[in-house]
């Protein structure tokens, strides 16, 4: 019983510390002058509520906040959301512009792929890792896959029609996973045996 009491006290202290940290970020953040919902100070709980409790509605809540507050809003004490396409070239500056942009490491770490190109948040390290994959994403390389991708899209659309005609429910995540895996496997096999799939 005493152990339960200690655990509860510990949880209370942790919760208090987290709330104080959120309050500190909210009051001292540079982004405090940028408009956003009052619930910014409890952002993780707010996001959890809309994504988990209401089932993936946080994106739509952000759209609602943009309608209320404008194209650039504060969605947490440490996070801004931009809904203005004219601002993208500034926000997502290319290496050619000479401006370096580190990725938001909280976001990249959330996928559990810590050593992948995608999860590399430091600009310079990401540039090196991305460069190693550049030949696979060149315009020439992608154009070579055009007929393969069109063939796979036609197959996917045919399956959509079959499910529609039968009145069955299609698991879209499975359909798109099959499309992606089928295309990439076929591409790898084709390059391995030097033939088209």
C-alpha cells in the first residue's frame, strides 16, 4: 500500500513538472506573439484529445484554427503551423539558397528510425545521407519508372472497381501498402535481372 502511495506522489510530481514546463514555454516562448488557441499551453494533451479520443481530428482542428486566427498559427508553445503556400519557399529553403534548416527532431524521432535519412534532423548530416540516395530520385531515374508506375496504378484502380462492384470494404492502408511494395519490389527485381517487370 505504501508503494502505491509513493508511486502516486511520484506521478503527481512528474505531472506538476510537466505542467510547469508547459507554462514556462508558453510564457517565455518567442512565438507567444503569434496567435493560436488558448489550449496551446496544454498542447500535448490537446493534440492527444483530438487525435486519440476523437479519432484523428487534430488536422481538421488546425484547419479550423487557421480560419479563426490566420495563415500562421501557434499550435503549441514550441510549434508553429503554416497554412500559407507563399511562405513555403522561406520555411523549406533549399541548400541552393544558402540557408540551412534543421528538421524538427521531435517529429523525426517519432517514427523510430533514428539512423535513417528521414530521421536525420541536422542539415549537414541529412544532406550527406540524402546525397547517397540522389541517383535513385533523379528525374531520369523516375522517368524510367513511368510505365511501371502507370501499370501499377491501373492495377490498383481495377481492384478499387472490383471492390466497389462487389460492395466489399477495402482496407485502404493495405491497398496502398501493396501498391508501394509491389512497385518497389518489381523495380528492384527488374534492375537485378536487367529486365522489365
